[in-house]
C-alpha cells in the first residue's frame, strides 16, 4: 500500500532521513517508534509532500513524488500533526470539514464524512460551534483526529497523538482509535510515538527510526528508544 524506496530528506542542509526503505500493507496499524529528533515527524511530512525528497515513495501503486502536496489528501490520506495546526478563528466543525472541502468532496460526501467523525468522536459534535482557538490542548488533539478522519479513508497518520494528554483524555483517545479500527478494518494507521508501551494495544507491526534510519522493530521492548 505504502512503500519508501531509498528515501533521503535534508532540511536546511541537515540530512534527516537516510536511505529509508520500508513497506506498510493495507489495513495494518503500524507504530513508528523513535526518540525526539529521530525523524518520525519528517517521515509523515514527507508522505504529505512537505519536504524535498531523493528516492521514491509509492502509495497504492502511485508515485507520490509526481503528485503535488495539495493533491495527496484526495487519495484518502488523513494527517493529524503533533502540534494540531487548527485554524483558531474557525469553528471546530469548520476545521473538521476543511480537508474534505479542499479535496472537492460533494455535499453528500462531506455529510457522510462528518457523520463518521461524530460517530467515533461524539464529543466533537457537542463542541462543533466552538471556535477552535477556545478548545484546550487535549481537545485540540481530538479535533485534529476528527479532521484526519474526515479525509482519511485509506490511510490515517497520527504524529505523537498521546503527547501532552491528561490520563483521562489519553484513555478517550485510545478508545476512539479502537472504535475506528472496529468500524473500519480496511483503513491503514501509522502512529508515531516515543514510548512503545502506549501502542502495544493498537499496533500489529512496528518500525524503529534512529538517526534517520528505519528498521523493523518490536513493541515488546523499550531498548530501541532508551
């Protein structure tokens, strides 16, 4: 479904990813584990087209390198960045709808997508009219997840989703991910995390990234990120 082939990425003259090659199969839940600064976020941003790349990235037999970043969400790729990146003056619902509108979804598709989001995250429906700038940091993480769900029919990427969450919100986020997996067993999830223990109940496959290099990993040990 998704394949990196010898991918190098440099930012401001510093090489971040080094010859990265790995594959993710459809319907998998994959953990990308590594310490802060190892290249986890850069890997996800590279899939979205936000970096200059040497090498090949393929998604469902399409060459992503030949596709503009603005076109990639239309392939069914949803992305929730670590810092949420919400539009504070827009309502929660407007933030959720935005990627579908940019991708040119029909009114029917937007409605169906919104229903999917609210079925999985009913608390977002309760706050749908609230300006996104007035939600808490933890609630903002949930809004970012909802926005990724709106567009992510094939692949959803979550960057450090549990970072900074209070225990109650972390449990709620985890419940939402389990609900998503129960409802849609075909969607692929890639979740980055520095603590493997947080993903043991979700992921069925793991990769470790260290100094910009990716290799197969395990969720049973924390030695890779110690």
